[in-house]
C-alpha cells in the first residue's frame, strides 16, 4: 500500500511545485527555497539534532516554549525545525533566529526522505499534532530514530477518514514510539485507527503554556494610546475568505451605535492582504494598511495588519476580539493567545479543531460563542455598554489559562530519556 501511495505522491509532485510557483505570484516567498522540499540543500547543517516538525504558525507558536526549555536545560544539543508553510517558516526565523537550523519539510517520497535523513541524521524526531507521513515514519523506524507525536489531536471525523485506509495508516502508527495526546477523546480516536494503547497517553495541550512577554503587552498598550487613540478597537484575527465580508457588515451595523469603533483585520494568509483591502474599499470604508506606517484618523474605518508576527501584540492593543476560521467551516483557530492578552474573546460556531478548548472556555464563562452575525452585534454592543461584564470575561479567561498549565513540562519529562541518549 505504501508503494502505491509513493507512486501517487510522485505523480502529484509536479503539480504541487506548480502550485507553489503560482502562489509565488502574490507571495514571492513561495518560490524561494523550493529545493528544500526535495531535500536539496546548498549548505551543510549540524547532525545528530533534535528534530521538530510543525506545519504552520499555530503549531510553531505552540512548540516555541518547549524548544526554549530544551535549549535552556540542554544547551549543547543542536535543534532542527521544519515547517510546511511560508508563514510558519517566517515565525521560526523571527523567534528562534540562528539558535536552530531550519528548512522546509521535504515531500514524502522515499528517496527524498532518505536524502533528508542522510543530510541531517537526526537522533530524535518530534512531530506536532497529527501529521502522518508513511515514508517518513518508515524511514525513522529503519534508521532506529525514536519518533514522537506530541500535542497530538485527532477529531472523530479525521479518524473516520483514516480508518478507510488501514493498510497505510496502521503500519505508519506502529512506527511511532509514543503519542502524547491533548485529550482523552484524541487518545481514543488514535486507538480506533490502530495506535497501540500502551504507546499513547494524555498530557494536555501545549498551547495553554503561552506566556506573553511584558514588553509585548506594553507595546500593544502604547499602540492603543497612539495609533488607535480614542478608538474602540475590534480585532478580527486569522480570518478566511468569506468571513471578512460578514464581519464588515457587522461593523457597519455596530458603527451606528459605536461611532468610535475601528475594525482591525488580521487575515490568516498573507497572500489575501490586498484582496481584503479591496473588499473593504468596495464597501466604501476608509481603509489603512499597517505597512503604510500612517496614523489612524477619526475617519479610518478599517485597519489591516499586513505584517507578520504581530498578532499577540495587536491583541493587547484591542478592546475586543473575534477569532476567525470559526464563521466558515475551517474548524476555528487558537483563542488562547487573545485570552492571554486579556482581551475579551468571541468566536463563531465552527470550532471543530478546538472542540474541547471551546467547550471548556464556555463552561468557565471565559469567552462568548456567536452562532450568527446578529449574535456578534449583540455581544459586542453588550460588552461595550457593560464594562464590568467585559472585565469579568477577561478575568475568567486568564483564570481558565492558569488552571490548564503544565503540558510543556510534562512533555519534556517524557522526552528526557531520548534527549540524553
């Protein structure tokens, strides 16, 4: 079965590379370093590294505290970080700089994967969340490299799909040394698709162990008092196509009763920055891009953050937040960063990727879920007019975070034997 999978992947590769080329029209970074995806490297890198793979921004942000903890406790270890997306790559380079090696994850083709392993010779492989790559996992097993999936999550729907290809999935899972799952439900779903019960346990979610530096909060507050002075700032973060239009309509309704309202949009994907600007302008809204370095005026309606790596700081500059990917069936995005910035948090009905977090945060009255645009308008109006309720929501959010800390330290404890090997 793995041979058929490999043939299929090989046949797809030219189209995947072509897609990168066309995406590079709007975002040139997609055309850069494409050879890394075929395990072609222009330079040598440290070998015997601890190798982490995190697909994109969300996974990368969650893994930073663990990497920094390992660097502190084991300063002699070299660390390699791979990502799949350009935005994930940019965050690694910004936050970890030259303290780690970094390349894109190569395509899951046997000789490409072998080239990657021969070049880096990692001594430990650590994959974030739910990546299952049959050839990569098989190569780890063949070379005797321990393989961990940490912060692992698997929805019932994903498990159902994986169960359709047991001949591919079960051998892959049997090559995994250990899975450290986020929740009991995740553990059960991994077991259902073939992971041995004695090699999977629940440790919680690394994303709770987020700490926002004090200087970052200060920068956000300074931005609020200067750039956004006298404005009530509503940030809509990690938005996808189809969401901005709905939320802009909500903004136009809210503006009638909250004249100082400013809509701060942070699109999920950089290649959509200009499209979102065009959308706002098509609705006759005075729109400003962050890259313009221009102060907002009282007539500015929409401010688009067309920059990378500033989301946490922008949360601290906002009065209220709405987390995207939840109004359309994407599955939601991480709400914890906004909670950590002491910003009241709203999100939509589609939170499948954060099912347990969204359920628990609502049970702790630490966020508000909005099913419709009317719900969004009513929630923002209510919080704007009731400062005490707004403050209570933020306090509940901070308490919710503090009660769920510890997954990073637990994960490090389990990895220690292999780190010291």
